[in-house]
């Protein structure tokens, strides 16, 4: 018998993906984790042009220099992070960037601080690296926001890193500047790494996004094109890691994927350099849907913080498994909170990456449950 490794044994396939396999195809899907918009035309054209120009060969391992230069400008303008193209690695989505960080820096005996709730890949990456996750509750009384004081309490000599994600999947919550800054200070005082997943940075409603990388050198900042430019299937993201961290990450990237898809890189270049009106339009649409779904759920009596970003709501629900099953039978797909953390057994995640009309219908169905 050829046995799988202990590492892979410790990891389960995604509960969310499993749910989609068994559900009714006519149901309204509020389980989706990707924008329901198409890739903007200018980006599509840049990809077609790249093919016509035969940009189909390997690219430099870290990505085309023009793209990395543009990413450097973006970090300076949007995030107040000063960097240079050598620090940037263009990756197969933020997913690869997360995996690189965990493989390059986590190992047995390391404690990794993990906000609860958080995106389920984090725990899987921690397990695949044989490190231990230490959960930090994002309390409902704090509007599900991660607070620096709660982080401080969990720091031990074994703390190697913390995963940050603002705006957050699954709660949509945006962290306060003071907490981001204070956690950045803690990373310097206690010499741990911050892995800051900023993939929902631009999907934010009336709030400003702050990056811990502006306040500490112990930060690897991850971002990507999947959410902001609806490019999920094109598999492209990036990270910024200074000289203390970059080479170790590159070793894994180089031997794992060599480089990211060349045509997606040209699409990404256009995404950053071209007009941003499609992003504005998409975020405007998401905001209307956010207002609809939150007001309807609050009217129905559910407790939930009104999210300032991403495209998820995370209401408190006493029996999530029963709720998800009933909703699914009635024609609305939602996701139980359990895979997102220990406290998820009191929550359900709903995505509003679905049309306004469908969200309205879905809320009518849920009201009738
Ligand atoms: N981080 C978070 C918080 C996400 O929600 C997702 C996608 N669901 C990712 C990373 C992965 O994004 P990508 O498509 O760039 O791999």
C-alpha cells in the first residue's frame, strides 16, 4: 500500500467545494467566493495581444519586469509601502503566495496566530507545513474585528507568524488602523512575521484600507487580481517580501511553478496601468447588494456586523448546519461557518457575489423558512 504523507493526511478537502457538488443546480447560490462580473474588456484585449505577439514562453521566475515595476508603483501609491521589483514575486494567485510563505517559514514547533474566523486555506497551509495554529477570537462584541490586545495575549516564544486578512473572508470586516499599526509594532518587538493577505483591498465601502507593511519590515504583503479585476480563473497574484524573506520564497516558487502564466501577466499589467472605472462600477454594485442583504437579514432578526468590505456577510446563527440544510432545500445555498474557525459553529457565510434580483429572491426564501 502506498501511503500518503502525514502532512496531507492532516488536511481535508475544502468543505465549501464539497457542498457545491451535492447541491441543487437551480438554487440561488450565495456560497460563491468570486465576483460574478466578467474580466474588463481592456484586460481581455491585452491577453489576446500577448498571444498574438507570441508571449507564450517562460517568463523570469519572479515575473515580467514591467509588471513588477507597476506593482512597485501600486504599493507606493496605495499602500505606502516602499519596495523594488526584486522584492516582488508574481504568483499563481494569492493562493500560491500563501503556500510559499508557509512552506518557506513555518515548521514543526512553530505557532501561527490565526484569527477566528479566517479564510480556510490558512489553516490548511499551516498544517501542510506541520506548524500549529493558535486561534484568536474575533469577538462579536468588537464587530468581529481582530484587536491588537487579543493578539498580544496569544504571543509566546514559539510565535512565528500571524495571518492577517482585511477586508476579511468570511466576515467582510475591515480592521481598524490602530490595530494594524499595533500588530505591526508587536511583530517588531517579538520578531514574528505578518502575512498580510490584502486580496479584498479594493472591495471596500467608504473606509480606508491600511497595510501593516507600511509600519514594519517583518511583513510579507500578498495581493492579486482575482477579486479586484474578476480574474479568478486567470490565476494571478503577487507578493512583496524584502531581502530578509524573498530568496526563501523564490526557492519554493521556482521549483513549484517556475513562473506564472505569461499571458495572464500581460493582462495583469493592463489591469494596473489601464482605466479603473470597471473596478469602481463593480464595487458600487457590491455596495448596493451589501446594503440589501444586511438590511434584510437584520430585519429578520439575525445578529451581524455590517461589513465594510469584501462580498460576504457572516450572521450569527444558532444551528448553522440545520440552517444551511433548510436553506438549501428551499433553494438558497449558503456555507456553514465551521470551516472558517472554531467559532464558526455559530455562524453562516453568505456571499453577495450574485445579482441584486437573486439576492432579493434569496432573502424572501430565507424569510419564509
Ligand atoms: N485569500 C482570500 C482571503 C480569499 O478569499 C481568496 C479566494 N477566495 C484567496 C486568498 C485566493 O485568491 P486567488 O484566486 O488569488 O488565489
